């Protein structure tokens, strides 16, 4: 078994969410607002949002940086954006061999969706 | 009947949305990504997000700047944030007498929630 094979990057979203209550249920606390604003910030760049949608919609729900870098920016820029999405908890990643593979962190994205759900 | 009683707020978001498809349904187009990124950007500031939740959760679904400015910043800053939320289409506003009243634009917020709904 190679050194990198099967090595798991930390799953960043464990325990970090669900945050937060639905937006219409009551005033958001300053602490929850800080957390959620950071997540929305991660999606506030058009290229980052396209990369996020590419990962989310990729066959099998997982994409390598090599699969999704056709967004009109350099590969280092793609990697930078993916890192920001990972740091915000919206993507998880795993290195396998040469490449890092990304997945959407479903609980974090579900928390954002639920927060904006006015029906709840 | 007073001038303001029973007056309906204009629905400013008609026709502006729904944008966009659910994030897992396929790759977001560059144009849709621009639109959605601007909406997420409007929620990417903690104070702005708190103001948004205050409007959304205010009794009757409508709040005056006078009702919601206790977020630890000056009233001009509050007004600036509310303007940004309005420009992004997330709030609608109506001036009545001295004050401007804000409401959440439900279809815009629903579009953002639906876009992040991984179940669809």
C-alpha cells in the first residue's frame, strides 16, 4: 500500500453543524451569524460557486481537481477556491495517489438551505 | 382609514427569480453563478445577516430601520447594510412617512434555499 493511498483528510464538518435556526424563526445570535456569514462568503464568488456546483453535480458526487478545472482560471486559482470551500466546511476532501478528491459536505449545505427555508 | 393602514408593500422581486437550478442537478452556468454569488455575498457579512434575520423574524414580517438597529453599529451603517440587502433582491422596502419598512423577498430567499437543497 502506498503512503498516500487511503489516507483520509479530516472531515471538517463533523460536529460543526447543524447551525443555525431558520431565518424567520428568530433573531440570529452574533455567534451563529459569524458562522453562517463565513459559509455564505464561501459561495459569494462566481467561480467558487461554479466549482461547488461542479463537485455537487459530478457523477458519484465526488470530483478531482483534474475533473473540474475548466472554469477559465488557472489551476492554482482553482485549488485556492477549493481550499476556501473546504475551510468553510462546504466540501470535504481526500487525497488518493496524485489527486485530491472533493465531495460536498451534505450536513453543512443542508443547514444553509434549512436556514433560508421560510416555510419552517 | 389612515394613509398607511392596509397599504400593500410592492413585490419587487417578481420576475427577477427563480434562479437557479439545485446545485446537485448540474453545473451552474456562468450567468447563473454571477447572480447567485451576488445574493450569497449579501449574506456574507455577520451584521448584515443578523439584520436580515431580524427583518425575517419580526412580527408581521416587516420591520422599520427603527425596530432593528440594535446590532452594535451606527444607524448609517445599518442603513447601508439594508440597502445592500435590497440591491441583492433579498429585501423589499417601502417608505411610509418618516421611515422605510423592510420585508424579506420570499421568492428570492426560497430560490437560494432550493438551490442548496441536495434532496432535489
